[in-house]
């Protein structure tokens, strides 16, 4: 996973994020958990909920 620095504080964000807008309405809970687990396994650290 590639990361980018955010601002002057040393916060490193992954270049790829996981959008979760449809979790709960179109994606069932068990499938959503699998997606989140996969993101964490790939060292993803940006999750958007809007």
C-alpha cells in the first residue's frame, strides 16, 4: 500500500480508501465485514462513510 503525508503533522493516509455509503442498505452485514477485513489486511487506513 502506498501512503501520502497529510499536512505537517506526519499523518500518513493510504492512497486508496474504502467507501461504505451503501453498507447496511445494499450490502448485507456479513459481506460488509468481509470487505472491511480485506481492507485492513491490505493496510488500508481511510474509510469513508458518506
